[in-house]
DNA sequence: TAAATAAATGTATAATATACACTTAATATT
DNA sequence: AATATTAAGTGTATATTATACATTTATTTA
């Protein structure tokens, strides 16, 4: 069968917008840029761009994440298609939003600077262009839901981390405090953490053991979707 | 600020495809049509169509559901954007998939016939065009997930239904058997069902009480997202 | 009035979630 | 060398929820 091009249907600009989450030990953060084109040039915005004809939408999202952070092979998930008619005053643009989880210190500072990018605490977001606020809100809800059943929170932490850092991350994501004993017991009972002999000693005299993942168990749980929180 | 049209970016055909779920007392069903245009004309397909410039993507999905079933104000949820380059051999079409839950006997028979539509058991699907099989698979997974935490299963049942019908629905969705006593206890403990004095008497001599929803409790749970299964 | 049928119901046990406070290891201070 | 300081690390009791499992009940039909 030859290639038939569908005729006489409306064509759309397709944007991809990325909610890039990070965690710096205190709050959950999102990476925002100063928008570089009209309309609303100079306002805070999610990193985005237009999809191109010869790439998949997923690839476009990866390309755009790479463009801002220099990072590849990052945990990224499609969030939602935002398709309201008036969402972008610059034209009829349908946007596919993705969220990504990155280790906050691994992105390229030069790239971030060149895009006028900045990390913002989720609880202190500036006003954003278009419907980007709704995107962030939905992304946060999805992250909460996802992190409850899938071991992806680790994507936001350094390779080795203490139990208190892990708990701090979950508390930041859910904006609630957990009981240390119960949290520790539960997370260790999953058997996906491996304790190192090394200790983190900056925040206490006693020092807290570092942990890393047991990759094998991790993969297993990822596919099964075990309840974490 | 005037209206700026973004220039020089690729434009895409935007399709909307609907996974329409129904339940007839035995298995979970999906509504399929015989595709009416090339390529792959005559093959089984999800109901779909192209989005138009002056409507939101959500509206397009509603329009397409209405076109096939004659139904409005239906539970419908965006599923996922399918954006691979080669997904539609007829052109570069990005599709936004939605899933809908309808009462199987409420759709217009004339409309269904005019589209050559037919209900298929999810476990006995024919081969489908493009990536529609993946869409159905994802929709089923999302339905399972959603129905576990939100009281939406009822959208698939008649207004009044018996506990056995409700259990049958959940068993069909999860493709597993539940213990009748535990299921009944749990579902009734939510307090969202109201028992009628009327009984269904076709399937037994004793007869089974009909239930309807307690709308107020229903709304409350819908927003809170209480665990059902 | 007996038989047949599916509906309706309860209880014991296991697993999981929650609430709650003291001990320990290492360093810093006197 | 002894003591104070700091956050890390840990256990137990109770409540809640999930699971496993079989008999009684209401109604119709023979």
C-alpha cells in the first residue's frame, strides 16, 4: 500500500513542555526558564519546544530536556496533552507535557545559565506563562501517585544517600511529615536498599549510613509496582 | 499584545481515538468500528477522527464519542498521546487517546450500525489498525488502576444493579474472582450504595436487591479518591 | 410441603499500619 | 579523662484492614 496523505484536515503546532523535578535536601524543586520568544517573552516558563516532523513526541521531549540540562537517559514520563483552544495566545498550539526526575547537581550549569534557568521550590513558584501552572500542579499530583507505587523517587537523589535524605524527599513530595521509625522500617523491608559501610558525617556527630539501591530488586519492584507509601 | 502566529515549525494532523468500554454482565467490552478510510480501510479500529482548529482536544473527543454513540455527558478521561513517527502509515498523525465508560444499552443502535460498530470482549479482540491494540491495552490498565481508587465503575452499570452485577463487573475488569462475602462487606462499608426495596428476580428465585448510588457520598469519595479494591 | 436455587450473612486469623520514646555512636567541650 | 551534645538508630503494643472460609434464608416450582 502506498503512502496516502490525509487531506483537508486542520494541522496543529505541537509543543512539548517539560516539568523537570529536582530535590536539594529541603523542598521539591522545579526547573523554570525565562521564556525567550513572544508572546510573554521574559516570563517564567517550563522548558519547551516544538515537535518536529521526523521525530516522535517522546523523542522531542528527550531532545528538549537534553537541550536544557545536557542530560540523557533520564526518567521521564508523559503527563498529559493540553489542548484547549486559547491556551497559547501566540497560536493554536497543542502541548504534550512530560515530567522528568533529575539529580539536581548533574545538570550542566552552563546550559542552565544560557537559558536563564532557575530552580524554584514547588511551594514558591512564580507566575508562569499560559497553562504551565496547571501543568506543574498535575505533574506534582502524578508524581505523588507514581512515587507511592513505584521506586522512582531515587531518581531525584544522589547515588548514595542516607535514610534521612530519602525520608526528606518523600516528605517534600507529599508535603507531610512521616514517622522516622515507621518510614525506616517500611522502606528497608522492601529490600531494595543496600547499606554501605560509609557514613555521611556533615549533619551529625554520629554520622548516618549511606545507602544505594539493590538494582535487581529495584527492577523487580518497578515492574510489579509494589506499594511504597 | 497582538496575536503572533509562530512561523516555520512543523504542523501535525491531530487525531483523537476513543476506547469505549462497556459491560454486558459477562465480560468487559470495547466498542470497535470498521475503519471507513484508507489506509487499512475495512479493518477493525477504535472510533476516531481528526481534531479541528476551533475546538479543544477534549471537545474533539466528546464530539467523536457522540458521533458514534449519540451519548453526551459521559465519563471520559484522556489516556495518552501516541506520537511515534510511523504509527499511521497514512501520514504523520499524532493521536490523543481517550477512554470512555458507557452503559452498553444506552448507545444509539442506528448510529452503531451506520458505523459498522460492534462490541468485542476485551479478551477476544480482533487485530486492530495502527497502534490501537496498544491503546486498548493501556486503557485497560488505566481503568484497573482508576477503578481501584475511584467510584467510576458504576458508569458501566445500569442505574439500578445488584451486588452480584457489581461484583461481576469488577471481576471482569480485573479478570479475577473475588470472594462474595468480602466484596459485599467492603463495598457496602463505603456507604455509597443505597438499597432499594425492589428485587431483580430473573437470575434467582429468592431475588437479589437492587442498589443505586448515594450521590452525595459518591461525589465525596470521587474527590477524595478512596480505596475501593 | 418438599425441593431447588441463588442470595445473604459472620467469624476467626493474618497482615499491615499506626502511635509512640529511649538508647547509641561519635565528636566536642571542659 | 570525663561529660555534654547531637542526630542516628531501633522495638513494641494497638488498631485497622485483608483474607479465608460455610451455613442459613427467601422465594419459586414441582
